[in-house]
């Protein structure tokens, strides 16, 4: 009985490590972006993440021809993909102060056009404002990057609410919605001219709008 | 010189990451609008293609 054919000799071409390929690619891209920025070409910061993911993909495709397993790079790519996907769904505007804030304006003139907090609980209590003299279509924006928004409207007032939560929950006059990318829009209750227009949002957290 | 074996799993994941990266880049540049309700199904389709064609390429090589 003849011996089976010997296995083909291993390739003699030296296989570069994919990590080195990707590192080189990332440095190349970063250097090119930096150079373009220095030359006056405006490079928005939010393109860096997707560019890094493309570099990881190109590195994997290039390394695939040497037949090596690239588990580390695949894990890196999956992490980058998840982070970019969450960033696409959830906008966390980290502008403003940090902590808990409560605002209680007593007249319509004291009401700001917008209230913002980076991280924390923000309460805007408008319940002390008389319903009658509300100007036509008073607009108020209340925004928190990470945390809870509570807006208390004057009892009996006419309010059109646009409530958003990247990840979390909105409760608008008892109507609850939750999950990813929550976007709730209530109609004006009475459809009159003297209505409040309220935009309340959080990146991650909870938005509650109720009557006082 | 011996025959090189293509690593199909790396190839499939690499193509998936390139496609995802291009989609995210176009979204960031406001060329397309990646809506949250489309993302999860799109990823499931992409990962399904990686599993299917990664395995098929493995058997072919």
C-alpha cells in the first residue's frame, strides 16, 4: 500500500500581522486627515469613527489572503460598529451644566426659550404661570444629555408637546413610550391660538410632561 | 511555492466592516439618513451574509 501524498509545503511568503497592517492604515489615515486640516480643509471630527471602521475592514480583507485568523481585529470591528450604531441612534448633547436644577418662573416673561443640562435631573415648573395671558404660541425647549427631564405645565393650559428620548422613556400627560429612538408628538389639545409649544428631550433617560 | 489559503471569515467580516463604515460615513456627512428602525434589521442581514458566505468561501478554498 502506497503512502498518501505529502501535504503541500507551507507558504514561504512571510505573512505580516494584521494588527501591524491596521496600525499602519490608521496612522496613514490620521496623518492624511491632519495634513488636510492643516492645509485648511475642514475635517469634521465625526468622520473619524467610520474611517477607523473602514480601515479595520480593509485590514481584515488584506490579511485574509495570508489565511490567518484575526479574532482580535474582528472583535475590534464589532465594538466599533456597535459604538457607531448607538451613536447614530442616540444623540447625547453634553452641553450645559451638570447636576440637578429646578426652575419655577412665575410670569410668562420669566420663561426662557430653552433650558439645558448635560447630566442630571432638570425640572421646569411652569404651573405657577396664569393660564389666561399666555402669548400666542409660546415655545419652550428643555434638553438633557443624560438624565431626566420633568416639565410641569399650568393646569388647563393648551400644550403641543414634542418629546424625544434616544434611549429611555417619555411620559406625556400619562401616555408612555419607551425604547430606542422614542419620538412622541402630541397634538394641541384644544387647537386654539394661545398654546404652548414644548420640545423636551433627553439623550439617555426619561422625559415626563404633566399638569401641575 | 505553496498554495495560499484565503481566510474566508476574515474576508467576510472585513467586507461587512467596510460596508458598515461607508454607511456610517455617508450618514455623518448627511448624504444618507440611517434611521434607527432600519439599523438592526440591516445588521442582521449583514451578519447573516457573513455567516452564509464566510462558510461557503471556507468550503470552496
